C-alpha cells in the first residue's frame, strides 16, 4: 500500500509541477491557493457532470442532489490526498486553508452548473406551456 501511495504522490507531484510551470510561463503568477481553487474546481465540476449524467441514465427521476453529494465526497477525498501528497513530497504547504479554498472552487463551479441547469429547465417548461397554449387555441 505504501508503494501505491508513494506512486500516486509522485504522479500528483509531477502534475502539480507541470501546471505550476505552465501558469508561470503564461505569466499568470498564480499562488498555490489559486492553483488549488482552479484545478480542484475544474476537476470537481468534471466529476460532477460525469456522475450526474451517469445517475440520470440509470434513474428515471432526478437524482442531482445525490450526484452532488457523491461528487462532493470525491472532491473532499481528492483535496486531502493532495494535501497529504504535498506533505510527503515537500512540494507545497500542507494547509487546511488550501483544502477550504479547493472546496470553494468546487462549490463555485457546481453553483454555476446548477444555475445553468435551472435556466434550461425553466426554458423547457416555458416553451412546453407556450406550445400547450397554442394547441388549445
């Protein structure tokens, strides 16, 4: 198990360095917390979208709340794995504040997703009601 954890830590460390160097080359000057916010936010929303699509294919009724909770649990596990990896490899500071900022990134992207889905549902409902009104006339 130790070997697996160390291998995973090495993989995360390599990606951390690649992303950090890329952002520096782009001149973005992101802090460690900024990287956590954006990377975890984007990975979290990708996870949420995947889980949401999968659960909707399985169920005939909406389970978005379950999808969110499941994804949130995955994000928490990933965030703390990253923090542990930073402690093991010395590639960054292991701070609770990093974990909080990472989760906030997920919440932001999830909020945007839920607003987008809500708007689509309202539009679909409005167009369905408009069609019924036209059919009745």
